[in-house]
């Protein structure tokens, strides 16, 4: 499951977190559900580990597909499954 960072988050940031999360889920790649999504003032931060550069690119695409995202901080790491 994709995690959302909770707490006192402005509603627009919360909306962006939910939209990016939905975009990750729509890709039907189980690894993407482990990516943590956090929004602050329109900047999305992604944290987690995926198993390929393709999956990392899917994360990035999910962010930029959401209207209102102004920047991306990509902290997603690629770890080999071997």
C-alpha cells in the first residue's frame, strides 16, 4: 500500500498526495505501493525502493501527471532483486 504522510497538512497538499497515490496504484505494480508520498507547498517528495529504473520512471510520471504539482524531490532508490 502506498503510504501518505499524515498530520497537519494543508488540504491542497493532502489532495496532491492522494492524487499521486492514486496514480501509483493505477500502474498496478506492487512495488509502487510501497513508495511514500509527501506534499509540501505543491512539491512532491517520493521515498522508497523499487526494483528497476522503469519502476522509478513510473513514479516520476505519476507525479507529473497530477495538476498542481510544481516540483518533485525524487528519493526513490533502485535496488536489484538479485
